C-alpha cells in the first residue's frame, strides 16, 4: 500500500511538471506570435508572396515620417506589444459612410472620418510619441466616392498597388499599403493611435495593417467578416478562414488573397477575396481584379469622372493618386500626347496602372 501511494505521488509530481512545461511553452509561443518579421526590403518588381508589389519603387530615405527608431524594433523583428501609440481620444460624430447598389454598381460614399475614436493629431510635444514621430497633420474630411462592380473580375495578371488608398473600410478610414513614404514597414516605424491609424499630409485618416478597431466579427461558417472594399472591387476580410482557422501567408497567393466561401452581396459565395493578418504585407500585396473607375478626390462628380479645373486638372489628380510630385509627372510624360511607356519607365511605375489612370481621368490621348 505504501509503495502504491509513493508511485501515485511521483506520478502527480510528474504530471504537474509536465503541465507546467506545456504552460510555459504556450506563453513562449504566444509571445513569439506577437513578434513580426520586418517587411523592410520586401518591395518587388513583380507579384511575390511575402512581398509588396508596389507601383512606386524609388523612395526618398529622407521622406517625412518617424524620425527615430523605437526599442520595439530589434534586428529584423518588430514587437507590437512593446510599441507606444499616440495619446488622446477624439470622437468624430459627423462620420458618414454609406454603401449602396446603383445601376448595377456598388457605390461607396464617405467623408473619411472614422466611426471610432482616434488619437490627438497633430502629435503634441507632451506626447511621448513625439520623441519618435512628429506627425504635424490634422485629420480632415475627404470626399470618398468609389464605383465598384458587384461581381469583380479576376485577372491573371495582377496590378501593382499605389501609394495612398488601396481600399476603403466599413468603419470610415482608408486602407493604405504596408509601407511609409520612405519605403519602410509602416506599422513598425510610424507611431499610430490606439486604433492603428493616423493622418497623412492632406489629412486622410488611414491604416496600414490589421488595426485594432477594424471589424473583427465572423460569419456563420467562422470566416472573418468583411472589413473593406478594394480598388478592384474585391472584398478585404480579417484573419480567419472557414472554421475560424487563422490564415497565414502560406495559405494566400501573391496578392494576399485566395478563393473561398465568404458572405458577398448578402449570400455565401465562392469568390476571390483578400485577407488581413499580422504578416507583411498585412493586407493587399497586389491587385488581383481588373481595375475600375474610382474616386477619392474632391472635384469629381457622381455622374462621371469630370474634373473641376480649379482643383488642378487630370495630371494633378494622377500625381496625387501616385503620391508623386506633379512636376516630376509632367517631365516624365512629356508634351501632349503623353508618352505612357516612357513615363512608366522613368517613374518606375507599372505601365498598365498608369495607362488606366490616364484613361480614367481623360487627358489628351496617350500612345
């Protein structure tokens, strides 16, 4: 009897140690999961998994942005749980967003004010975030108008993503690609507010990754709910696939998406869609659908894409969408008719995207 009791005590001790080991392993894995590989240097000339197929490929290392590297960056790793954020809690009661179906198109209208609270911008000198990022921009209303197909068309030849808006979220903020103006991993370097957003120089509030205040619900199949509509019309969803399985980049294609059953136009449909997760490039690595006409620029009318010249004309709008200097664009395209191929080569921009922008904005005929 005594021997049996002794064996039982040893077994309990062994079980306790084993449980403790697995518990520590679980904590270790959780902490490791919160660390990300930096995306620096992963801008590609062609669509590529774990990379960003950016239309812009030449970056100014002295571009505006965070001026100091934080302690949350250690070697090639970024530790989000150690990063500070911009202080403040500013509410936007005038935030407006609507999604409707008009003449067979999905129409998104908004003023780009988020439906959640934000940090206080410009960043105050008294805010610890100021030591790393002195963002001088204020959040301002923007005119958002997107006309998208109800059933986007899949393209075998993906398009590069521009700087600036690549999708618009259902919570009223714009979604940008993964990099800052200097070509660095934006969520790692730039100091954002607690909702993961901040304004750029014209006041557009935006996110660069799967930010905390973006929708995080699931449908009846356990798949993440819709977060945003991309420029090509496809949906952007959260990090869960059917059954609640967390999606990693190895489950996605070169554009950070795949085909599968999601809620689309009110029903479960087997359609291509993008996923957001915590792996670079976080959301859209390239545009998988055929580009359609869209607008996020003041001066474009609801009935078409006519521009009010007092806002600068087509070249100004194109330069703004590409996030390049207007004079740089003028020099590249030359005198009318604009030489698209030459401009694309000089600006390191995908010629298909540049041609599409010129067609949308109706300048003189391009060759």
